[in-house]
C-alpha cells in the first residue's frame, strides 16, 4: 500500500471514530438528561411526601384541595394554574351566594371561561377536577369546557398567546 493510500485509510478511520464518538456523546447526553429529570422528579416527590407528612396532622384534607406533585400538571406552570382555578371557583361561589352581582359575574365569568378553554388550562383541569372544589364548580367547569367559546367572534389567529409546552414524562424540562 502506498503512503497516499495509507493516509486515506487513516483519515477514513478517523472520521468513523469521530462519528462513533459523536454518537456515544449524544447518547450519553440524552441518558444523563433523562437521569437528571428522573432524579428531579424523585426528589420533588420525596420533598412533597415529607412536607405532606408534617401537614397531614394539621390539615387533613389539604392533599385533596391542592393535588399532588405527580398529578401531571407541569411544575413550571402549576403555580399559575392552581390559583387561576381557585380564583375562578371563588368568583363562582361569590356569584352563587349573591355576593357578586350578575353584571360583574357575566364579565368575570366570560373572561375566566376564555382562559379556562385554552389547551393548557383544559389539560390542567383534567388533573385538578379530581380535587375538592366549591359546590357546583366542577359542574360549571364541565359546562364551560363543553360549551361554546367564551368569545366566539375572536378568531384563533387574532389572539394567540404563547402556550406552555406540556412535556411528556420522558422529556427533560427546558432550561430557562
């Protein structure tokens, strides 16, 4: 074999080795991300369990009201969605109990229904609906989510707020 041929073979072998190293690095990175995500979930569940063990004697029904960390609602938006539905429930109860007049309720209810009909909120309600809510609120939410759009004349392309990406269990959360 000539020296030139040896150089071509060596370069080819180096390229193959580089591709193999790249593939191994990519697989390692993917597995380490999965491992980190699994570790974070396990840590969150352990912290939640320890916290709940301390709270159970003081507030025995708190778990039913607030749900679980692993109920499927994404952690980055859980702190927004849960208070949203609590606000909606409180407004519903205030109207039901005569504390909120019909005109104010119509405005609030329509706006809250608009946001509740968004895909992220619909998916969150699927988890949150299992929790304890103001009497009649779960039925009201069912009517809102199966009924007409809150703003039927508002085209989807007119107002498109950024939707939060709902990650699957095996996908790592994006770093921000």
